[in-house]
C-alpha cells in the first residue's frame, strides 16, 4: 500500500474518530444537564429507556473507537492493510468500507463459517 492510500485511510479513520468522540462528549453533557423530575411514572420510564438505549449505542461506539485507535497504530507501525490471519494484503475496497478490519475477506468468511458451525 502506498503513502497516498495510507494517508487516505488515516484521514478517514481520524474523521470517524473525531465524530465519535464529539458524540460521546455531547451525550455526557446532555445526560449531566438533564436533571428533570417527571411526576408521571410513564414519562420517567420513557426517559430511562431512552438513556439506556443511548448508553448501549455509546458502548458500541466505545468499542469502535478502540478499533479505530488500533487501526491508526497499525498505520504507524506498517501493518495496516495486511490480514492478521494469512498475512496477505487486504483489498483497498474492503478497507474503504471497513477501515478497522484486520482480516481479508477470505479469512473473515472462514471465521464466520466456523462460528455458525461451532
């Protein structure tokens, strides 16, 4: 993979990371500001349900943030774009769709097949 492609992926990953971190900050800010007292139990339950849903989303995003940071580290150490299973180069198209991936399409397909069986 050439430097131009690596810079493209670094920019893509950094933009995604910045957006996720901004969303997380906004969620924390919204949840700390929101100190509403609802006399109606249904309204209170709805608020709690919404908060739980938001926290589940943020937890998934936290995991994605970790994957993005690992991908950025792989760009730095020169291992980005190579399958961690077979060590072949991962196609640029696959990386554009999922830049945090660590497996080529063949190894990922095999992994999913084994998960279905086992």
